C-alpha cells in the first residue's frame, strides 16, 4: 500500500481548524509515527504498538474529509493509550478503550470544532462508541455530507430496489429488500446472497 509520511507542519491540512495543536501534542508526547495512506476500502485507520526502540505507529487514510480524519485518528490514539495503560490484558474495543476514546472525543467536542450535525451524532455515540472508527450508521451518513462528492457512488441504502451496483473487484450485485439491519443483495454472476450494510459505499450501475 503506497504511503507518505505526514510532516508535522503539514498535518493541519488534514484536520479541522483549531485542532492541530492538541493533536500535535498527542503525537509528540506519545512518540507516534503517523503515516497518511491512500484509500483503503476495508479500514480507515490502523494502530500498531511500539516494540523495542520503535515508536507507536498509526496510519490514517488521507482521502478522508477533515472531520473523519480527526475522528479516525482519535480512535487510533485511544488504542495507543489503552495499550500503554493495560497492555494486552483487556479487549481492544472493551470498556477501557471506550472510556479512553470517549474522553478524547469529549475534549474536542468541548472545543466546538465539529458542525452541529456531527456533534449530535458524536454525543449519541459517546454512550457506546463503536468498535470501528466512524462505524455508527448515523455518523457515517452525516460525515459523508462533508466528503468530496464521488459521482456515480452511493450508499447501498440509496440504490433502488432491484437496482444494480458494483464493487471495486468488478462484481455486480442487485439490491433487494432490507433484512433487519442489512440489505439482501444478489451476486448477478453466481446468484449467491450477501448482506450489505446500508451505509456501505458502492458504484451504481445504470441499466440500459
């Protein structure tokens, strides 16, 4: 996966206004090696704890909007703080991590760096932060409003019933009815049934 280092003075290009100093302090105090990566479909960020003389390593996708980038970075910093305090003795997304992550979010919420709609979703998520950064459906929908629009791409829930969509691997699916929290979708080539999250982004295939 191609990557590029994020010089500390360039980091503010990825962050919302008025957040750089606080973020830079975390990176400095905890000796974090931050890498900005190109688009990764399956993950938004990643944390690897330090070994020996190596620094903690965090990577975040560089194509995220400023608010998604900050939230993802805080998610990974919470993993770092959780590891420093508890090592491998607790679950990666257990109670301890949720308390730490919630505290980080609260710090930035108090600074009013998020728009009202994102702030409301984050306040709701503080009750039980998701295991995957930006994973709550409501938060994903709100954050997507601040993305650079990618023409032809929609959320699965935005594809019409019996409409077609394509994934990056070229496979084409037909969207059917919602089953509980996910949508039943049919692989056009194999006929196999798959369940997709309503907020999974796909490329719409228009019928002739």
